[in-house]
C-alpha cells in the first residue's frame, strides 16, 4: 500500500529517504487521480523495499504542493537522495511511472 505522506512527515519520509521516492499528489474529487490510483498502489507493492511510493492529498496538505509548484493534479514527483529529479504531470499509464521509477534504482 502506498505510504500516506503529509506536510508533517514529508521531510522524514521523502527528503531523508535512502530509497528513491515516487510521490503522487492527488485529491479525492480528482477523476484522473482516481484513475491512476490502482497503478500507484501496484507499484507500491512491486517496489516495496526498493523504493518508497507515497500519496499526498493536496486538500489536507498545502505546504508541500506549494513549495514544489504543484498546480494541477495528478502530479507525480520523483526524488533521489532528497533531491527532486523528475516530474510527471497528468494521467499516464503504469508503465510510464514504472519507467521513471526504475531509472532511479
């Protein structure tokens, strides 16, 4: 299951992670977010122990999206060693997310 990321735990779970991180910015009312949710959950299971796959609800957390300029959702940010290294805005097939995540391993 994807890790729930919040403004409170973002630094610890994402920036200080020793593993690559895929962070999905989403909201319950967002249709495209719901459409990609199963793929995000599958990646969380498939990459468990090798990468962190998290979800951040933009309605409950406004600091992190604002600090990374997230203006539309879904947006996926990819981090390695605490640094933002890639970004994917909008809906995409699971293979696209997986390709970007694999590049960080």
